[in-house]
């Protein structure tokens, strides 16, 4: 028998500034198959809402060559530096799994 789904907090990601465009999410907590730890968007992310009690790492790629820590409970209407149009944020993971 699978585990019950725990209450989840969620981080929200948007392709446009000021929380517009395509919306994606990353829940914090357990699913029936284990914890959600990261998400690859396949598109540039330009604004973030972290409605969780955990810090979140944003990356430009899976090698973490450019990263930024989004603090718990915060909102960023524009994800700028250290990201750029040539190296945008397109991947995110919880800080306890992925250092940033």
C-alpha cells in the first residue's frame, strides 16, 4: 500500500515577468512514490512565487553552473541576474537536495 499524500506547499514559476505567461509548479512534500525534489521546465522562467517554508534553488542547467537561492515565502516578479536571455533559469530544486 502506498504512502498517503502529505499536505503540500507549492512554488510557482512563470515564463513572463510579473507572474504572467505559462505557469508551472513544484510542490514540496511527499507523493505516493516519494518526495518531489526538482523540475525541469524546458523554457525560460522569468518570475517565481515560493509559497513554501523551504528555500528553493533556481538553475540555468542541471550542472548548476548558474544558480540563485529563492528564500522561503518570497516572491520575485522578475528573475534577472545572475540569469540572462542567453542562460535563463529553466530548472529548479529544493535547497536541501541541491545546494545553491
